[in-house]
């Protein structure tokens, strides 16, 4: 297991936030967001974070790299529902030569709904581990 971080529940601990409106198709028979729908929320926020910092994800791919998800941890604290605006806050919390970890806090208004952590490994076009590009490591430390 590579995951080493416990995500904070304090919004001030996160450097970036991305809003997502819950779509009806993401809810289950109980009218709440299905647990699997949260993973695309994390991905959308990561991609928005890179874009906002001037390095869209496609740049990483055009340089022959990818950021494979190696591990995911989610803790569901309160349900989210259709048409709510979920703020997905993120912070890069740890990097190594080839991996980085991202912590997430998902809130609706002032209410914490979930926390999460993803661990990513930088790989080449053949899926082999490679060092993080310098600009990605710099983005992570500036997060």
C-alpha cells in the first residue's frame, strides 16, 4: 500500500476547489449519489487543477506520460443528492520520484460529505514507471 495520508476535513487546508453539480443519473434508488460516482468527481477536479495551473492533462500525455491511478481511498460521511453543488477541494500532499498523492475534501455548503485520497504513478506510453516530469513535481510542491 502506497497511501500514507489522512485527508483533512478543514477546507482551509486545500489549495484548489472545483464545483460539480450532481446529475440525476449519478443517484441511486435511494436518491443519493452512488458511491462509484465520486471517483469521476475526483478525476474532474484533478484535471481542472492541472488546467487552472497552466498545464492541462493533455500536455502530460503529449509528452509521452500518463498518471495511472494506483490506489483510491474514500470515506463517505453524509450523502449528496441530485442537483446539489459539490465543491471538490484538493491538495497534492506527497510526491516521490515516480508517484504523487492527492487529498480531497467534498463539501456541500459548509457540510463535509466525503474525503478521499488518490495515489498516482507516472508511467510512459508502454505503462512502465518513469520519473515525474519536473513541471508536474513543481506543480505538486506549489499546490
